[in-house]
């Protein structure tokens, strides 16, 4: 809401656009030497209100807010939507200007992957289940590009959305493991009025199937309600979740899984601690032929009621 | 020679010893904010005159010289000499003091690999041949720990020896690929009076076989002499190299290969451009039972004479 009133004011000056790593690192060194705190918001562009929530979280924690816009080819599979991914750059820069972003880093693919590049960063166990199982190589691409962006921008803080729960867990892990001197902040998923988690890919949905896409959040709501009612069986919760997707004719469920939110290990049959419910599904997409699909994800951490023996 | 006269002076004050990444990064931020250039010399300790040549190269390029001493477990194979690797820490620190090193970073394994660490850095093609083929996983360990050390020390310059030619090529590549804001400097291999390349592992050689270990440098000399005499056949040069090792009774040749110094691709049958000759061999070692071996490496870039059609 605070953002709404800010946005109603005059358009602020446009952010500085930086295209090269060398220029960005020079600016980072200057800001750091002047004891200014830098917050980086890494994005793939096609910015929406969810990104703007990240920008506001960044602003609250730093003197300078930098947004990177880079559609990273190495995190897309060969049959995924890299070429279709929306790239409304001018509009993105204007949105950044409205939110008072100081700098937009928008490098070319060649700038981020120099000729002959052959170095990858890989996170182990956290990258294996969920989207890691559905999208082979995806998290290698994410870990590699996020490392590069953090190295390029030298921020004190970097802000990511909780919609990509596994990505956030993996980035926290790689920052700790590679000893990167940056604080990682996760921001709650922003949603449309109808509850759909905001995603740049939502614009690819065939309009008539937006109702079906709501099966993602409805499934999470249904599971949460069941847990609130005392349900603690993993099988029963997943049965409820699958039932919601069965009612959405155009939805193709990719996965629905219950996992430990910290390690992403499979949850036990009887839930007894906070448990991640993560869902991914495909829906008809515009602009890619009759079989085109857009894959959307969502998640929620469920808090099962303590059993009788655990109650005070 | 310059170093000799410096070393004959009084012992300088001991360097500051830093054990944690957080302290190191704080100091790096202070130095960088004060516009001081930091040079890092990453080592596994057991310092010798070769390391001191790296320190002097570092000193020539920076205001602060930091030496890291860390025997990195992840770059040793299960049957390699991690436990036997020499660790004369007090002596190393004294040597650093004599050379005017400002800071020694000596972290624990737990500090470099936090509990649950699962992130690795991997370089592709450059890591496959030579020592990469002989020591599976070795260069993954090297790439991971060098990335961490560069992230932890935030140096402007990092200095490595050319004895580990493949390692140096791989580090140059990973720094470029990960966009690390550091200049990599390679320093010519330091040698004993008898020509043996200085290595911390030389202290593990059974004294009577040091003559056999000289087969490494003799093989390089023989190949270089043949090239100077007009030889340009890869097969013939490798025959000459193997002949030298055959004369050293205790030597077990691991590999002798001719490769492109930039890409490490196999050299053509007729050498027509500067070509890396890399050799690795095992020799009887002390302190690890009767079958213990120490593995030593050496290399030289050969410059074949231009053919008749290329002469001016």
C-alpha cells in the first residue's frame, strides 16, 4: 500500500543503465569506498508488482538499489520458453524509475558469458528435487548466473522472491558455501487480487485459462485448511491437492510435493514440523503454437498442529 | 637474487594471522576503502623459495601482500597424500615475516567448508586432460577453493606459480568466466641448483631418489634441445622424453603430453606453434610405507622453429 501512494507521485528520474561488468564493478567500488550500502535485485525483467515489492525491501536495507535485468539462457532447457520469455525493456526501466531504482544493470549474453566460458557453479542436494527434477540443468544455470551477478555488483544485500522457494534456498546455500559477503533477503510472494502468484510468465497464459491457473493457489489454500483442521497425513494432503488440479481442465500437474523447508528432503508421512508444499503445473500459453504451455509454480509452508503429546 | 639480499636483513615483524572469513573480508573492505591494493598469494603452506618468488611478485604489484595457507581437502583424491602433506605452520609464518608479508590467512577446514556445504565450481574442457585425467575431481576442488579464497580476500591481484600450468590456465579461465574482479599473475617456476622445480612435495622424496626426480627437468631440457635442433615431430619428442624417464630406475611416468598452451587441446603431430610439454611422474616417498610415492610435475613451453615456408 505504501508503494501505491509513492507510485501515484511524479515519475522520478530514470535509473542509470549499465551494460558492462567493468563499469558496474567500478561503481560498486566507489559506493563501497563511500560507505554506501548497495542492494541488488536480480531479475529477468518483465517486471511486475512482485518485483517492485523486492525493490522496496531492497530500499529499506540499503542506500543504493540496483536492479539487474538479464534473461539467463543457461537456466532454460532446450524445449523451454527462452525465446518467448517477455522482454519489455523500456517499460521495465520506466517502472524502476517510478520506484526510485538507482541503477539498472542490463548486460548482453556475451558480457555475462565471455567467449569460451566453461565454468559452472553447482549446488548439490538442494538442486535435485522439485524444479531440479523437472528441469535438468536449470539450477546449474541459476547458481552460475547468480554467482556472476553477485560478483559483478558486489552488493551488501541481494533480494529474491519466496515464490521461487527452492531457488532462494539454493542461493542462501551457495552464498554461505562460496563465502560471498552478501546478505540474502527473501520477500513474501506477491499475488493478484484473485490470489495468483505474480510471475512474468502469467502474461503468457491464454486469458481463458487464468481461472485454471488459480488451481495453484487453491491447492495451497485447500491443503492449508486441511492442516488447520488437524490433517497431518502427507498422502491425504497430496490427495486433496491433486483433487484441486483435477477440477481445472486445462491444468497439467508437474509436481505436488511435501518437503523439509530447510533441506528439501522428503517430508515424513505424518507431518510434525513446518513443511513446504510446492506445486508446479503447465497451462495453455499464447504465442507458441497450439501445444504451447506455460509452467507456473507456487508454494506454501504448512504448520501442522502439535499432536496431543506435544500440546502444553 | 634481489630476494637473497633482502632475506639477509633482520627478521621483520610477524604477519597478522587471520583465521576467519568474516575478519578477512572486514579487513579487505577497509583496505579497499582506503584505496590500498591487495595482492593474495594462495598456498597450501610448506613454503619454499618458489612461494617467496610469488610473494615478491605480489609485493611489486600491491600495497598489501596477503598469503593464504590452507591444505584444501577437496583437491586430494582418496588415495592421495592429504594427511602426509607437510604443514610446518610456525616456519611458514616466520618465512612470511622475513619477506614482509602483511597478513597470513589460515582458516580451518570448517571455516572454508561450512557445515552442509554442497556447492562446487567446475571448469569444463581445461580440467579434463593431464592432471585432470590422472586425478579425478582434483580440479573441481581447486576451482572451488580458489573461488572461495578470492571471494574471502577480495584481492586486486592474485599470484600463482607456472609450475602448475594447467591450474593457472584454469584459474585464469574461471576468473574471467565468473567475472571476478581480480588480476591473475603467473610467476616463472623456481628451481633448485640442480634444476628440480621447487615443490612442497620435494621434502617427501626419499633422498636417494632426488637424482631420479631430476628426470622431470632433464626430459624438458632434452625436448627443448631437440626442438632447437629442428625436431618438430610430436611422436619423436615424446620418445625422447620417455627415454629420459626410462633411465631413472625409480621413476614411474604418469604422463608426458604435448598440448596447446592456451586451450590444452592435443598438439598436432607436426608442431608449428608454441606447445606445452607437461610431465608428471611418481617417485619413492618417505613416511608412507614401502609403496608410498610422491607425484611431481613440471612443464615447459616449446617454441618450434618456423618451417622453411614460414621463414622470412
